[in-house]
């Protein structure tokens, strides 16, 4: 058994997450984690809500809440959505825990001691109307490099270059449209240039990364500048330096603390397990690979910033240094970044009302229909477009008509003719029978290889090709016409049931909820595909502070079935089956488009009224 670390991007807690988000970080990471568990590996899958930074303050102010109250609300919303989606975290936590604060401050102090953090000054954007620091991402203007309009204060999406807000041409605040003023203030900086050589050298050893990810990552080192890791803000983790620790208006920058969450969540998981050092098997053993799942807008933070923080902590940059109490920390094995998903040809944007929230789609459609569509049509290595017409088509033609109908046909034939899984009569087997079972058994290596190389679309396509061949077998053997040869009928239905069981194993990482139903339809008992649990807990270091976590028990041989063909149990009773998947009425497409248009108009009207009120205050 090997250890495998699955680190999943931290959703920001300023609102509910939409389908575009979970297509990038959610479903792909869960498919991979479930597969690795079925392979027999010891997986640790962690994440949580990212809760610091100015955007939380801005949204809280709009809603008349404190930053903590807003974070508490959306932590619960997001945790429930991700649990409902079946994402099998070992721990999904948050960045406002006492544990996270302690771990972040320990890393900061060691990086400071090693000389990779230093004090300097920086021009920061200030809102003239509130006096509050504006987050880089909330400032837009013309890119000084490629001159594209709409570049953000931290990065231009058009040319991919990192920026500082004061470099933008004609910068404006996205919050209220005012022109920010820039002031020079004192901050701590991460010395990225002193870490660049080691960081790039590590990147050049990476194998098997998606081409777009590795090329973008290496391109980040064309020009490397130090980055400020503190902000003039009263919401965040205190800076653990004398003279700063008690300053209410100086905090660690959210991007510095959020990526450390992978480590802090692992430590919290170990503490909650009652074995405080258990996390080290995933972080200190060089043989343990760590996979990071996210959307492409987070590549910078996972192939440059977080690796630089780890190199700094380990003392592996140009200045040398000692590792701290948590080290040496393993560098990422792979950054698995997806491209963007659009919606009906438009870029997902909660602020602009172009959105399908996870909770809304799960309220109207089966969860595995959503997971299947994300897997088969998601933005794995190129941008993709969510359309309601394609969502309905994939569900109806592939899940309901092909896979669901196959399960029901086989289970119903067994129920009607035998009432239980019939025995296989070797003497009545044909080459067609043997060929099908050889094909389904061989598919585990083919599908597994694609999942391991993060080509999940290929994996799912191969699994569904197997489903198609099982359907062809049923049509060719016509078991409903076998009237006078019980041994042959038993063999055909046994082979069909075994093939369906194999296909169910292949599809389980993608369709865990349906996998349980298929298992039971063929007479299986107990848990086949474990689902996560949403559990209320108290903070380990802040008495009285409670929050929900996503966790679960996933153990091969107990509630996780192996990634191989398992012989079906002869004699297991097979009841009259219930449909596994139902078709979605075609009218749903027009209904969803009409719903979207109405909600978009309402959101835009509300936003226009808010901006008008802000501008009236400025006047």
C-alpha cells in the first residue's frame, strides 16, 4: 500500500460555489481519490473554505455582517454543497481555525529565519471613500504589457503576466467604480527571486503534466519579482513578529495563508484522528506523491507560490537555511489544473449573474447526472461549455438509455427467470461469453491508466464503451428467447451480470451514488461506494467555535471495493429492479434557459441599483 496525497483547491467563502468551480477542483479530484482507494492506496484528501482577505470584508459590509459571520454562513453552504456532490474528503475544514493560524505562523517564522522573507515597502491601492485597502483582484484597468482592457491588479488573463495594481493603466475599483489612490506602506515580502532557481529546477523535473500547465508554470520564471505577503487589513492571520502581532491593521495576505491550508488541514485531520503525527506519512516521506487539483486561474499559486514557500521553509533556496518542525515538506508531484467552463457560451460570473449554483442544480437533477456531465464534458485540457441541451442529452442517451437500461434489463431478466444470481455452466460457455468477460476484466488497466494520467474523459469514454459492448452482447444472445436450455440461459445471465458488475466498478469513481444502487440491484449487500459525512465539530484550539467538516471512512475491503473484477455471488437474491437513472424531459432545456434569463435580469437590476447607491454616496 502506498500513500497518496490529494490536495483540492480551497473555495473562497464569499458566496456559494457554482458548476464552473466544481468542474475544475471538485469532481476531478474526487474521481482520482476514489480510484486510488480502490487500487488499495492510503489516500488523504483535504481542503476547506478560504476565508480571509478583503473580498470577504467587502461582501460582509454589503450584507451588514461581520467578516466572521459571512465566512460562517458560506462555510456551511459550501460544505453542504460539496458533501451533497459526494466529494469524499478525509477532511474539509476552513482557514479560520486556531490550528490553521498556528501552522501558518510557524511557516512564516521559519521562512523569515531562513532569510526568504524580508521587510520592505509597496504601493498599495486605497479606496478614497472608505480608506480601506483594495484587493488586487478588485482593481481593473488596461494591461501595461499587452494593453488588453479588463486586466486585474494581480494578473492579466489575456497575456498571463503577473501585475501589481499600480502598474495598470487607468485603474478603477470594481466595487464602486472609483479611481483608487496609491500609498506606500511597509510590508513583508517573500523573496521569490532567491527561490526561483530551485523552483524552476524542480519544475523541469516534472513528468506527465498537462502541456498547458507545465508551459504556463515555466513561463512564470521569465521575470520573477518579490511578492508582498502582508496587507493593510484588519481581517486575517496576525503577523507573528514583534510590533506587528498586535497591530489590528496588518495581517498576512490571504494567498500566503490559503495554500498552507493543505498542510494545516492534514495536521488537523491527524489531531482529530487521535494520532497527531499521522500527517507526516503524506508530507515528509519523499516517496509519497501529492496531487493538487484546481482551475487554471490558480496555477501560479500552486506551481510557483506554494512551492516557493515550501522551498523557503525547507531551506532549499539560494540562501540555504534549516527546515522547521514540520519539514522537510514534499514538493507537489503534479499540479492538475483544468481549463475554464463557460455557460451557454458566456463566462461564469457570480457578480454578473451568469451562474448555475451547485445547490440549485442538485435540487432539480440527480447528483450523478451532474458528476457525469462534468466528467464527460468538463474543461479537462481545454475550455468547455455547459449547455442545458447537452446536459439533458448525455443523461438521457448515455446514463438512462445505455447504462441504466442495461442494469435494469439484466437484473429484471435474472429476477424473472431465477430470482437470484444463477451459476455459470462452463460447458455451455461460448467464445462470445469468454470474450466479453476478458474485455471487462482487461478494461481495469485501460481505464485505470487514463485516470492515473489525469485523462478522465478518456477513462469515462472507455468505461462507457464497455457498457456499449455489454449491450451488444445482450442483443446478440437474446436471453429472453432462450426457453428450453436453462443451463445456457443461466450462463448468459451470469456472464451479463458479471460484466455489468465489472462496468459498475469501472464507473464507481465517477458515479458513486448510482454505483451503490447497481451493486444492490445485482444482489450486493453492504456499502459498495462510501459517501462523505457532514459532521459538526468544535475547534481544537478555540473553545466554543463550532463548524461543519466533511469527512468519512473509506477502507478497502470494508466499504471500498477493489479496482478489479470481483466474482459475483451465485445465489444472491435479485429483486425486481428500480430504475437507476430516469430521463430528463426535453422541456427542461427551455425551462432552465427561461429560469436563467429571469434570474439574470433580476440580479443585474439589483446590482445596478447597488452601484447607483454607491455612486450617489460618492457624489
